[in-house]
């Protein structure tokens, strides 16, 4: 019997139950997935040993030669060895993480070591740690994670997404920028429509969802994700480890995921230190970041921030990320980015930058989404699509779409949701690139200039519902009819009262 997504999700949820009440639920994923990945590495390693022996490789070689394995697991780090330990289990797991990463450097750097199983502040006293870890080891021991037992190649990654989604509200309280609702990610990917062979980058990659969905989009359209170049950068080291693990669990083993600050220390560069350029750049940067690196910008060796007439303001880094994305997009490439609405209309340096980006004819579409879609952020956002190689019929024009109104999201109690039907409507509007009453408008650059290069969607899409004209004669006739009905009712009431002895004046 193969392991189905539902069975694995149930298993992971019960693993979280073991941790419930002990640690913050925002941290469940680190412990659950560290152990899941350790079990996966061991099961896959043993499967490779058996396959190699069946093909004639000496058992000792199959066990001990790293060349026989995608990821080599040292003997004392394998599941069978770990479960025999009786005490000091936190140290056993920490050491296993260190040794496995060292044996597979740099591909697994930061994935297992990021979880500290010996943390007093998380798992309590040594005895308590041993109890919790032992429970998790027993819980995962009957889980078969060999390739030949998986329902589909992405089952592990899909289960990972499930657990992240379950605890995203709590994660948002501690830094929700790492998690973008998957419906918004799917919308961005659908708009950019990546294809096999492309170079794709997320400069604020979080847990890697943008890259994963881009690969799945390519697969769904008949392409081979193996032929994609997927790059990401993330400065939060814990999130970086989660992102690397997410990509691996989805089978995207060649993806390059760098640490560091994208603005201050861009790491996605070639051997000469030049920024890579991509066919698709997709991101959800942190909203209005205050300390983004304003003082560094004038001396940026890559000249990312001086191309459009001004440097973004010191306390709002939104356009700094957009300028980085523009600088790392190929002449035929596209950008899809989530931005707060302020970038569409704020003045000062942002107005100068926005004006020059419009004049360069880079904006292709601006799509307003409903408020309260994001964990930990209730503000409405806009998706900006930029295209350096617009179709001829789209040159000199920008499509404005107002998808923040009823019919383009589902309202919930705590937050709102984008459903598949809403994504379809928005993508269809983008592809049609035409006016639609109270929903979409195509503005030429002259119209935008007439609005002082203000890109506020409400200036271009009128969502007011036209009221039906009032026929005054008809309304007066109806009023007179209602008055007659009233008078008749009063007369009848007086008649009944008189019969009861309550005639007027008595």
C-alpha cells in the first residue's frame, strides 16, 4: 500500500499533537519536518543500498560509498542507529544533523542543524526532552518513506505545505513574511506563466513556495521542471532551512537557495560577481521595510537603485526590492510582485521612481486584491506585473484590475480567501487585456500622465453601480395609490372601533 497525501498529513498532525503545549505552535514545523526529513533520508538511503546490491554492487560498497547515493547518511546517523539511543536524545539528533550536513555539503547546509533538539527553552529539561523525542521517534518509526511507497513524487512536499498552512496564523505573529497564502502564490505564477528552460528567481524566497509553484506550473503544462533554473535568497536562517527542505521534498534538488540580505548582500551572482538575470522574477517582499539599506544604496556596486531618478525613501523599502527585481530581469523577462498600495500613489522619491518606471513602459498590469488575505497583515495589496518585452498591442498601456470587490474573493470570519474561481477570473482579465465594466480598464500612458503618474486603481476603474433613473410621474402615482390605501385602512379601523363603542370623540 502506497502512502497517500491524506495519510501523511494525518501522521504529521498527530506528530504536532505530541509537541502541543510544550512549544509555540509556530515552531512545530521545525521539529516535525526535521524528523520527517531524517526518516526520509534514512529510508531512501536503505532503498538505494538494496537497489545497488541487486545490480551487483558489493554490500559494503553500497553501504559506505557516497557515490552510490544521492544523499549519504553516515552509519551512526541512520534511523536504525538513532532509535537505539536511550538518553541524551537531543544531542544524538543534533550530532546526526551536523554529520549529515557535513557529508552532503553544501546541498544540505542549514536544513537539519537549524533545529536545536537540545534547547532547554523549547523542550525543557533533559528528561522531558528525551520523553518528547522518544515519542516522536516511535511515532515516525512505522512510516515508510521510500520512493517505492510514495503515492506521487511531491507527496512529502505537499504534506509540508499542509503543515505550514495549518500553523500559518501563529507563524505570522512571529514574522509572517515567510509565508504567502498559496492562493496568492498560485495567482502570481499563473500571471507570469513560466515555461520549461527558464531561469526563475525569488529574491525574498521565504519557504520557497513561489519557486515550487512555478515548477508545478511548468509540470502541469507538459514541461519538465528539471530543466528549470530555480534561485532564491532568504536572510532568515531558520526560514532558509525550511525553504531548502521544502524544495528537496518537492524533488527540486538542483535549486540554488542562498542566505543573506538581498539588498545589502545579493548572493545570486556569477563567478565574476555579476548579478544573474532571469526570465521570471517573482516575490512578496516585506511590506514597507524601514531599515532596508538606504545608506548603502548610493554605493551599490550593481547600480540597482540609481536607474530611475531617485533612491527609495529611508523608511520604506518597497521600491528598493522592485528596483532589485528590475535589475535582475532579462530584456525579455517579466516580474510579478506583491506590493502595498502605497507604492502606487505615494509622493517624494517614490513618485519620481514610479514616474520613470511608467515612462520606461515596464508596468503591464496592476491588480488590486481584497484586504485581509495575508496572515498577520490585514491591509489590501496589489500585484504588479512588469514586462520588459510587452506584446506590440500592449505597449504604452497598463491594465488596471480591481479584484478587491465582492465576487473576486471569499469573505471569512478571521481572514479572506482567494478561491480557484477568483484566480481564474483575474487571470482571464489579464490575458484579455481589455476594459470590463467596474472591473478592468486599459489606460494608455497619456491617461496615466494626466493623473500625474498616480497608479491608484480607483482612478482608473470605476466600481460604482449605476442607479436606475427615477420616473417622477410613476413615483408620484405610486405615492398617491399608497395614500389611498392608507386612508382606506384608517376608515376601516375607525368603523371597527365604532362598532366596539370606541367611536371618535367618545
